[in-house]
C-alpha cells in the first residue's frame, strides 16, 4: 500500500540541491572534511553513536557519514538539539560551547516551496505548523498568513522536524553562505 506521502510526492517531485547539511554546533565547516574521516575510521564516529543512543530507534539517529564528513539526514526525524553529538566529538569539529548555548549554527536554512506546499494550493494542511508548535510552543516559527500561506520566520531553530513530517516534502533546505567565526 502506498503511503499518503509517497502518493502526493509522486506529483511533486523536485530537483535535489547539491549541498550537504552538516551536523549542528560547528564553527568552521572545513573541519568536517579534515577530521571526520579519521574519526570514523579510528573511533567509530562517537557523534553518530551518541545520536543513535539519544534516538534509541531501529534506524538510529539523524547523523550519517557521507562524502568524508558527518551530515544530517532529516528523512525520518528532526534534530532534538540535545548537544550529545558535540559532547561526544573528540576532535573539536562540533563545539560544546555552541551546544550549551543552544546555538546549532546550521549551514542551511529552511524554506517552504510554494509550488509543492498543499496549503499554497488551497488544500487545508497545517502539518508543519502543528509540528513546529509541538516543539516551540507559543514561539511557533511557522506562521500562516490566512489559511493557506505558511512562512518560516527567522526565529526557526532549524530542528527540521517539519521536513520529515510534510506530506509533500515542500520544506526544503538551502545552503547558507559560508561564514566562519
């Protein structure tokens, strides 16, 4: 049986963007490529193991090793922003101080595709808003202008729970300009 998501996605296939969403709590993106591969080989990637333990699910956490660095896979879940990956990082790629400050310093931002979003097509859907509200409460980062026009505010923390829950995968990740501290 085809799920609702698979059915709706078949009509709204979109082009994949060519960047990797890196793990949270990093100050210098180049460190991923310098240190992660060695860590994976020698230490079995403690950040990935920590994430797997936090999620404690069959498929593990959201961190994966891809193209010589640790990336985030929001396919099934969003980031809990727990900071355990930063605490487990032995090479300083993930910064414990940023984790304590609850500043994930993502290398991406989220945006809603008007073409793929059901609400923009005048179909009542507020899945993204409901998910966002369950995480942020009154500080909801997704707001609707009327019934049909959702927008992601700057207050978005980037947990991306909405990405995995959107029935048409209309919430997309876009690479931020590279800004080093």
